[in-house]
């Protein structure tokens, strides 16, 4: 809550996308990796990747966990509760419970709990995730504070992928029959953390006397353009990987009988900001500027070190937001002027412009020159060890998205330029690439409406200058054709449809359980398979429900539906779900 004060909750009561129940689809329609919710994955389009997590091992689990930046603070005039449940094949359970209410007119609390349980379709593919957050918001004229507590815990069985892809390709047995590379490997990743943000505003009260007939009332309004903000975050992360050593791994450095790799990471982030804001002046809707100092302390160590190493960095930081009736511009800058990460810098700018009531565009520009994750400097485990002295990673990204509301059309481009970036080579060892690499994508999405029939289509073309280093597909597509109609005097909405996801072939990544990294391989090309599904959805007042049969074409097509090397997509399965909102 350092940058903005937002007490709104956008209630999604539509049925159009409700059948896309996989948690990964919060990030992208097309994902690569295990599609069992809770297993690691990455978007097929590079520009759709989530923002890097402070703890590197969480990067491939972005949609399953809570972060401090994603916390929503409420001002609930009436108690509000949301319950979601998705179930179906292989004991899948996706549960979300959200409740918020005001204790007093100035104090609100919210509780959000997400549970993921699944056996997975393949052997040793079980997942269990608990993602919990609790937050409070106290708002008065002069003083306001926001607090959140988050707990994320991921427990996965790691199977290392299919052990014999040739058998999988040529037969049609149930998915859980095919053997996998690992049967006794387990991965646990956890975070516990808290954030406290408080603000003191300087200003004065304006007192008006309001007279209505014979009644008199005193109205007090507080006007403030300047405030002081303090924000602190404390987090503890850890990862534990266990297995019984086997010939799946090329190296065994510590124990031939048991692998127990442990990595711990602790952080304290502290900010002091000066805040200046004006609103409603002439054509200016809002001008908001924050500037100040932040510092970051972090400690990183392995199981065979007692205290590890502690690092400290100091930054100058600034944010600015400017908006009018038809446009908005926001920017953020962080520069490390002293400490471990000296001369690190990241900058981002976002711009929105309405060209007319039915047309506008969004644009962004990001620049960063930063040290890589401390994990990439040195690492010590039973199967992997390295000691690097990397250069700072250069990233430059820009994009624009044009929206034509009247014809339901969006089109745009994204450009990413990388230098000194890290890959994991064919031995799953991190390697820094000094040569620049350009990744660009152009996309178009269109909604066609024919009475009660609708057709949504999104197509992306992706260009990668050096695709051997970043082997993502060239063509990515998603389409959804459906019938939607209100019935029984608008008391019931029904929707029936079919959707298809597709990406072209490439020598996609392999996955390394011991480090949680996607690495390069040139053995087998994956992709080039349309995954089709049919579904039905309903909406009755505040209740939504769906049932979906996925990958129906796997029942009559060959089993070539790999998403990554030795990692197939989910086979034919049937799932269902409901979402129910409660409020007075």
C-alpha cells in the first residue's frame, strides 16, 4: 500500500472464462510444465512471465502463492464472503475462502485462504499447497495503517518426468501406468512474512455549518497534500529437496543414501517516503509523487553453513502518478547507491490514453540493470554445486496494447532485450550469456458476437533471435466458441462451449527437480498439438458453476501432447466447480 490507496474489490461474476479453472491460467492461457495445479510451470509467451519473486525458487509457482504486493485491502460497508471450489479427476481440490468486514467504520480485516490438493494424473505427481493471508486496514484522516501477514507452503512429489517417452507415444494406457524417473523425491518451499505500512498526513480541517430547515450540522473535512510514509516487510523463506540418490543424477557430492538439500533466505525491507498529492485541480484528476530512501537486508545460507552470509543495500526510490480525464502516467525508479547491490537500477513507466470513448491504448517501458539472484552466485547441494562471479543482468522491455471496444478487438506488441542473462544449459548448470538476445511478440485478440453465439480468438506470434538459448514456441493460440443465454426471466444464465489451446513445436525445456530449474535439451521437439475441451457453465444470482471435459481429442489422437521434455499435458479428464458470493 505504499504506492496507491485502493479499497475496491472487482467481483468477477461472468461465466465467459469461469471454465478456465487451472490456477496457472491466471497468468496465461498457454502454459508449459506440469498442468497439475501446484507443479512448476512457465508461460509459453515470454512477455507473460510474472515478476521475479525475492526467493528464486518461487518463480515457477507464481499463480499459487500470495505476495505482499498482491494483497487487497477492503473498506467493506457490509460483510463479504467468497467461496470457490473446484474438484474432479485425480482427487483435485482447489478451494478459496475469502471473508472481509469492517470491525468499526475505520478498521477492516480480511482473511484469504487458498488450498490446492491433487494426486496428479501421473505417478509421483502429488501436490499440496496452502496459501494464506490476513490483513487489516485502519484509516483515519491524519493517520492510516495497513498490515498483512502471509503464509505460503508448497509440498510436491517430484517424478522427474516420464522415463520412457517411446512407450507413452505408442500406447494408450491410463496416465498413471507409465513409469517416471523418480519415485522418492519431494520438494517443500515455504514463506512466512509480514508487512506494516503506516502514514501520517499533515493538513487542516475545514469546518462548514450546514443548515437544513431548522436543523444545523457541523461538517468537518480534512485537507492534506503532504504526508510521511513508513513501510517495513520481514520475510523468511526456505526450500528443502529430498530424494534417494539414483542414476537420474549425474553427480552425487555428499551422500549416496539420502539427499536432504536445504536453502534458507531471510529479508528485511524498510522504506521511508515523503508523499505529495493533489487532486481535482483544473484538468488534473490526480498528481501523486513519492520519494525517499529504502534499505534491504538479506541473509542466505545452506544446510552445511551455520549462519550464512548477510548482505545490505541502500536505495533511493521514487514513484509518480499523474492522471487526467483521458490519460494516466505512472513511473517508478529504484537505484542502489551503496551496499552489496551498488549501482543496481530498475525503472518502469506505464501510460494509458483514451483516444475516444471506444478506443485507447496502454503502453509500458521497463529497464533494469541488476545483480542476479544470490542463488546464482554459489550453490551447494547433493547433486549440483557451482561458484560464479556474474555480471549484472541487463533487461529492457516495452510494449503497447491498442483496444477497440466497439468491435471487441485488441492488438499489440511486446519487446524484450536481454544481455548477461542466465540460462540453465543441457547439464542443468546456470550459465550467463553475454550476447544480447531479442524476444518480441505480436498479438491480436478478437471477440465475435452473433446473437447468443460468441467466438473469442487470441493469436500470438513470437520471435526469438537466439531460440537455442530461450526455446519457446513461435506460434501460440487460444480460441473459445460458446453459446450464452439468459433464461427463466433472466433468473438463470447458461453457457455451453468448446475451447482449444495450441502452440507450435520447439525443443522445449526439460525440468530439473533438484534445483527447480527449467533447462535446455535438444533431444525431442514438443508442442504442435491442439488441446480441445468442451464445457458448460451456469449462473444463478450469486452462484456460478461449471463442468468441463479437457483434452477430449486425446481419446482419438496419438499421445503427442507434450508441454515440455518428458512432461505431457494432462490427458482426458472431467472437472467441475462452483463459486458463491455472500453479502447483505
